[in-house]
C-alpha cells in the first residue's frame, strides 16, 4: 500500500489523489463513441462482431437471447442452499425498496387549484450485470429486484458471456428470481448501445441501470439524454476510517474483500494511528496467502491501495468527504457521531461488526453505488429511480379566476402576451 502521511507538509501535494471526480480519458471516449455508433448503425451485425472481438464468443442473433429451456434448466439445477440465500437477499432488498417507494399525492394550492404527483413504473428498463471475472448474482438481486418491486413490466438484462456460449446457471437463476423478463448474452459498451438504440432483435429501453467497467460506465455517460441512466458505478472501492479500537485483521479482511473485484478497484485506510497502518499491511500480506483470487488482488495492492495517516478525527472526516468512497467503513470510537458529518459516501458501515460484504449481499440497500468521486453528485441506486414522475394540475373556474391577476403579471413581465390571452379568454 502507498503510505501518505498528511501530518507532514511534505505530503500536501498528495492530497489531489484523494479528491476525485469522474473524468474519462480522451482515448476511452473515442473508443466507446465508435462502438456506440457501430451498434446504432449496424444493429445485430455490429453486436456479433463486437462480441467476437471483446468477449470471444460468436453468437447468431437468434442465440443472443436466453431461451426458456435454458432458464428452466438453470432453476431446476440450482442448489437449494443457494436458492435460499438468493431469496433471503431478494426479500431484504425488496422490503427496503418498498419503504422508500414514492406514492401519488394531491392537494390544493393557495388559489384552490388541485395539484399533485403521480408515480408510474418505467414500462421497459435495461439492466447491465457484470460477469467478466465472477458470476455476480448479488448484482442481479440488487438491481432487478428493485424494478420488480415497483412493477416494471419489462426488465431487460444484458450480461457478458465472456468466452462461453451459455451464462453461468447460478447467475441465470438469480436473474429470474430477481424478476428479469428478458436476458441477453451481451457485454461491454455494445450492450449499452443495444439497450439505448435497439437492434433488429432487441427493443430499446427507457432507462439503463447497473454497474460495469470503464467502457460500460463511459457508454452510459454518452447515451444519457437519448435514454435515462441511473448513475455511473465503476469498479469497487472502500475507505476505512480506523483508530486504536479497530481490529487490524478485520480491517485488512474488509480491504481485501473489495480488492478481489480486481483491476480498477481502490482500497484505502485512513487512520490516526501510524502503527495501525503498519499492522494492517502485515495482516494483508498474511491473509493474501490464504485467498484464491491472487491474480485479481495483487494488481490492486500494487496500484490502487493507500494508507493515509491523519492528525485527528476531524481530519479523517475531511479526507473521507474529499475521497467520496463507494463504501465507507467507520471503525472508530463514536462511529455514529462521526457518520453525521459524512456527506459524499455511497454507503456507510458503522462499527466493527458491519462488514461491507454484508451490504454487498444481504442487508437491504442496493449495493449499486457511485464510484470514482461521483458520490459528490450522485447517491446510490434507489427504487424511486425505477418510477417516472408526472405532475398533475387541475383548475376550476373559481381557482383560475383567483389566479388571474398573478398570471397576467407574469405574462406581461415576460412579454408573452399569448400566455396571458390563453387565460383571460376564458372570462370574456
């Protein structure tokens, strides 16, 4: 891990590493733009060529959509214990979602007109589920279950086949349990293009959800406006605030858990105790020997792992808000009190018995969260993002007449006499 001692003026120049905002490099912008243009212009033919190039799979257009037989077989073969785990997670996620669902309302304004809001589910949404290095069944639950909870009728999922013609059966089962209605074997920026623009065999969606790599995130950014998107969630990251009360082995385990997502992931320890930083690093090396995904862990530890030494608790909060972590774990005295001053984290985990993995798999809030500093502007995925808002306005003669003078003033100030005329004509 790179050690940054912010107690020393010598390291002041390192602060920029901890204050991040998402900014794609020009090369990435150009590459993704070319992929999206290809899909928009050439449809299925482009998808086939791009899948061969990036995912190593040559699928006929008729093979891209998962058929009913494949779906049924996956569920039949699902381990009962895995099914129970998926159902438990789905239940928690949907219960959490329903508590935060927005509902219709109406009221009278000052002049007596009826105003209100109506919330309908989007009729067709697209969800991207990563599957390049592991079958992320949790991502299926944490996205599609929210759409299902508010009654989205068409939940379209794309996920990369990645050198295999059939999807992982556990992932396929999780998608069905979560409520997916269509599943396609497509990955990368080309999948986002297919969802946004449509092809001969895939109808376009109204909004796109889901995490992904840099190409997927940039593709979502570029199609925004053509369709709606949720947020820009990239590779996983964690920042742990720890003091003398923290268990070094547990902190190391939490850091490694997020690092095993592989390249692009970021792990960071911020502590008031220099000795703790040293001990955590020793624990990381010891635990690394026992883990199976060393090829994913080691690049993260070499390139994107930081130990930051700060002067005090206030300083730690300042660093955390600048970093805007996807996951923030607070293992300090009075953790709940410190959390009140955190304003940019995607999710906060309080105390030594709240591992981030519990939030990744089971707790209830969706684990799709902003990364790369996007937490300064975005929150995590919530169920209301699957709902489309419509405002409702109804005047009668009495309430419009009470509004007449005010409406005339606005039309005169803005020099929009047709606006004013559209009101006064009703009383002539």
